[in-house]
């Protein structure tokens, strides 16, 4: 009986945790992609950062994440032909043991790079 408990409980925790891991990785990827797109479409870096932050806030709100569980790093240049990268890190719990709560915080980082239009600001 004791042996079954040592096998069944860890497998049960793993099975219950895998969907949450998958969802958080998808949330991070979506937020990074939306942030990079929002940043690259703006006229200057300050507007881009504001738009990227808004995009991440919307993704966080729709995913039901706490704002403290998500961090964003933006890099690159809005110069024509350049690229920008948004990296979003999301807190993912390694497990949720019934009766004990969350254990083992992990951090998953997703990045997305967008190309800045080569002919940006050329007029015509």
C-alpha cells in the first residue's frame, strides 16, 4: 500500500500540473508576440514601450495571471531595417500538491522578434 502511494501521488501531481505548465508557456509566447508587434508599429521607442506594456497587460488579464508573476524586457531598435525583441518571463509552479499548495517556482521565458519595416518613414 505504501509503495502504491509513492508511485500514484507523484504521477497524480504531474498529471494535474502539466496543463498549467502548457497554458503558462502559451500565455508567455502570446504576450511576447503581441508586445513585439505593438512595439514595432509605433513611431518612437517611448510610444512602443507603452504599447508593448499595454499588450502584455491585456494578455496577463485575459490569462488570469497576477501582474507580479510576469516581467517584460524589450530590446532592439526602431531604425528602418532593424528589429525589436520582446522577452516575457512568467512564473510557473512546478507542482500543486493537494493540501500543501504550490511548490517549486520556475520561470519560463518566451521571446519574439519583429523586423522593422525597411522603408519606414520614407514618405511617399
